[in-house]
């Protein structure tokens, strides 16, 4: 059975101007964005400070926080009130209290899993979150190829908690979209395939059209 798959533009910016430009580039075809925020330590690159993140009030925003100590950003996240906040299983602190605070504020919780992390080892987090993000690219970088072997984790996570929203981050493009769309995912986040093309709206609709095609092309 093929689930309904949502293609979500990913925003990764180093400056206020770049951030605004990326938001404006996707504004005519989406109302949900995935915002990558890095502390410069957990991931090698440093993005625009989370305090400068914004989005139109009618949109849904998923914040993907690539930080070793996400609790340091909790107050800002609560004020921003995103639809979803995704923290990394590999963070250097206990995420359970942070997830609890997010839930109390009505923010959906997500867990990102790096390629080296086996889902069963972070079951205590998967049990409490609303979303699991299978990360298959390079942290803090758009345009890296997808590690398609990470697709094996989708079934593992689904068996652990069938009602979860499962997302994918890394290397989603026209060549990989059909395979990903048939892999029991709910969300496919797309970075460079939209941010680095001349016509992002046309590219977006081409990606969406791949979802409805039969067969798998890698």
C-alpha cells in the first residue's frame, strides 16, 4: 500500500537575506517548510541563528535542530511555536524532558536518526515522538547524495510504531523520488533539487508527479 506522501521544501540558510530568498522561492507552491538549524558543532556548518527564523503565519514549519544540546534553544523554539520540532537521537543530553516541554506547548515532536544509529537503540525516544526523520545525507549540506541503504530503517521504525509520521532527509531528487515514494514514507524533504534550480515551482511539480508513477527507478 502506498501512503499519501508530502513533498516538503527544505530551507538551509546562513544569512537573513538568504533565508528570505529561499522562503520566497517556494511560497507559490507550498504551505509547509522544513527548516534546518545547525549550531556549528553537531553539524559542520553554521546556519542562520534560530532566533531569526520566521515563516508566514498560515504555514506549517518543521524545525530540524542539529544541535548537541537542544535544551539551550528550547525557549526560542517554544516562542516560535513550529508545527513540528525534530531533535537528533545522537544529541548529548536526554531528550525526554525536552519532548515533554514541546508537547505541553502543543508542538509535535520528532526524532532524527543518523545513518550510524540503529532505531532499536533509541526506542525510548521513538515511543514518545510523533515523527521520525530518517537522515540519509550529509549534515548541514544540501546536495549530498542519498544513502539509499537507510530505507531499511523505514520498515523497522514502522513496525515499532505504525502510526508514526516518517520523514526522509537527504538526496531526494527526480532520480530517487519514485523509490522513496514507494517506501512507506509520509514526508520527503527536498533541498537542492528545489533550492538550486532556476524554476523551483516546475521542479516541485515534477517531483510530485514522480510519486504517482508505477515502478521504481533508482
